């Protein structure tokens, strides 16, 4: 199996547009962006909590 090239990606994009429609694609993209942002925020908060706990046990 080879990698996906430009023609394959264009066909996939066309199928996605047919299935979901242009308006829904925009909403899906927006929700995906919000999800990624929330995920990164959670990771950052987890790292901060881990750092605080490490400092308490070391100090």
C-alpha cells in the first residue's frame, strides 16, 4: 500500500463534502478546533498540578 497522494485526497474531500455538506463541514471544523484547544488546556493544567505535587514532595 502506498501513501495518499493529491488525487486521492481530493476524492476523499469531495466525498466528505457530498456526505456532510459545506455548512456542516464548517461546524465540524470549529468543534474540532475547540476540542483540540480544550485538550491542550487540560494537558497544561495536568502538567502544572504534577509540577506542584513534585515540588511539595521534594521541598
